[in-house]
C-alpha cells in the first residue's frame, strides 16, 4: 500500500474530516519549517460563487422579446414590462437590480449559453463535471482549481506555503480543491470559529509503531500541524481586515463579507469558494402566474446584492483591481415549464463574471429556443472550460501550456472576458486570418468551426488524418472578409485524432481535433 492509497482509505482525500487531535477534527495539510511563499499566484484572486441546484438561466438573463419564451412558459416566464432591459432583446430578472449597476459600469460580463455537449441532467454527475473540468464520459477525481494550485505549489505537501492556498467558506470540502496527492483547501464557517476550534490543539506525542502505518500517521500529524498554523494566520488577517459597508443579511452576504475581510487584512490566498443552494426550482419557482416574485427571485436578489456589495467593498478599499468574481451552476433548466409552476433540469445557461478586471458587456448569441437538442433543451454555444481557460490565462496569468495541463490536456479557446484578454492564436506567417479551436472538442458527431478572414482571400477549410492524408474538404473558394461559422458533420469519419486546417493565400493554421 502506498501513501495515496493509505490516505484514501482513511478518508483524508475525500473532503471529509479524516482524523482528530484531542477530539478536534482537522483538515489536511502537510507541514515543513521551510515554507514556500505565494509569489507563484501572480497576486490575482478568484472568488467563485457556486449556485447549487441548477440555475434557471432563461429566467435570469431573459429573452424578453422572444414569443417562444413566453409561449413555452405561460405561467413561469417573466413579463416583458418587468424585465430590466440591457438591450432590445435581453434583460435581467427584476430582482437583479444590483447587477444592472455593475453592467452599466462595465464591471459585469455575461457569457450566454455556457454548458457542454451531451449534458448530464444529474446534479451529482454534472457538478462533478464542472468541478473537475471533465468530459461527460470522463471521470476525473481532481478539481480543476486543485490542479491549478498544484502547479503553483509543486512542492506541496512536502513543503506548504505560510498562507492557505485556497479557502472554502462552508462545512464539507468541495472536490474543486482536491488532487490525488492532497487537498489544497482550508474549510471553515468563520475565522473566529475555526481559530477557537483548534486553539491549544497539538499533535499527539504517543509513540508510533515502526511500520508503514507508523510513518503515515507521522505524516498525518504533520498535516494536522499545518492546519493549526493556518488557523492563526487566518484569525490574524481577519482581525486586521475590515468591511467598509454593511452586507446583505444573507448566507451568501456573510460568506462574501468574510472573504472581503480576509483580502482586506492582507491574506494572499488566490482562490475562494462560496456557495448558495436552492436553485433546484422544480416547483413554485414564481409566486403566481408570471409574478416575478417567489423562490427564484429571492435567490437571484441574494446573489446580485451580495456580489455587488462585495465588489463595492473591495473597490472602496482599493483592492478590486486584482479580484474577479465568477458564478457557476451545474446546469440550466428546461425551456418548457413543468406542471408544478417550476422548471426541470436542463443544459446551457448564462454565467456571470464581475470585477474591475473584466471588459463588461455580453458575450455570445441570444438563446435559440427553436433549434434545440434531442431532449428539447438549449444547445450550448460555449464549453464551460472556455471560461476556465479565460480565467486561468487572462486573470491568473497561467501560460497556455499550463492551462492545457490543468484542463485535462485539452485545448479550449479563450473568450474576450477580461481587459487583458489574450488574442486568439493565428498563423505565425500571417495575421490576416484566425482559425479557432473547434467546439466541442472532442466531439461525437457534429462540431462547430469558427474562423475569421481579415481580407478577401482564397480559403480552404479541410480535415486531414494524422498521416497527413486529406479526409474531407469542408469549404473552399474565394471568400470575403468576415467572421465565419461552419457546422461540420464528422459522423462519417472513424473515431480518432484529426487535423483541422485553414489554408489561405497568406498561410496555414492547424488545430488538432478528436472524434469520439
């Protein structure tokens, strides 16, 4: 039995409390007196807000001018006159007035139609997919944030930084922060409670057996010692920190006030996770026929007001230039309402990114409520991992190769979310055209290909096998300047790896794509 198997058997890597010292449960961290610093994190901070249960995207960012929306939701849709319009087609739920101000100030980016192909409608499976950045048919057991932190702190757990690498406000640790070596998260409900919990606690000093188990128990004592040490610095930074305004008296408001307090106090932790539940709105989603009040309205008001207060607090303290807030949920809801004044599990939904770091505005096309998948749900336009790639590369400063490794060795095109957005990769021989990575990739039958021609030119879009033999010509001929989107049906190709090629008068660009 190796250490990894030993720790798994004890539950140390499962997110639960694996052991106790003097009856006090502690989280998993290794300790070494030669601690490493936090320089590798680029000084940027990511605050995640998980909307557990599957948020109804169509009633969050609303296609209020689309008659199909109102027809398919005769009792659940939000009336046009109630919507907070952001343009002549789309608008926010009336409970999200706090987000309207962020949008007007260019502090809010809305990415539409985020999801993944062949979406799972299971809460547990889809949550795991979002937390691990996996494909629907792929099972991973490391969180994408855990993989990010393992790259920033490669000597962990042999050496641990002096400050927590990630903090989750809550009780049970998320898979998001775990790796197959150890957990990178410190989980607590409040800094004071956490400090009081471990105050005066020390590792046992009883003799250890001269065996493999004895060595592993010694390791676990070192792990416990680091948790105790983290409680001290968390309490210290919380005491130094402050909130400059009163947060909403809600669970999420309290969580984000703690995060702001720690950032204000000088804690250098790069990732925070907060959570709000209740989004599984199968029944009583609205108060009555088309009444915007009700369960969902309360949830959206809680999110928008808490996030807006958090951003304003950091802005007043001069800290908002390094902090990005991102919401996510395991899936959206069905286009059609159900028979209990609610909506059932669906697929794609909008995602919000907030901060001084973002460009602001809306990314993506409006939801297409007619061109649906085989189950009658929205087709995703953007893979959720494109958001992760954008956050990793353009906010946290991870190089492209590192992003690929963190996202399970897959390539995802970034989106123009941030002010420092990395431009798409183009052929080195010419800036005259751009070929994006196909989406989804890997793909089962069909995949979408997008490319841009900056001048009128001959262009040949084709597919080659890995031996360099041309397998398919998708489009060929002289084309005008513009942005092009092509749906490619690859169902006739054997499963395997292929090369997607765009050749023009000024050069060629190639991406690898996978047919499964």
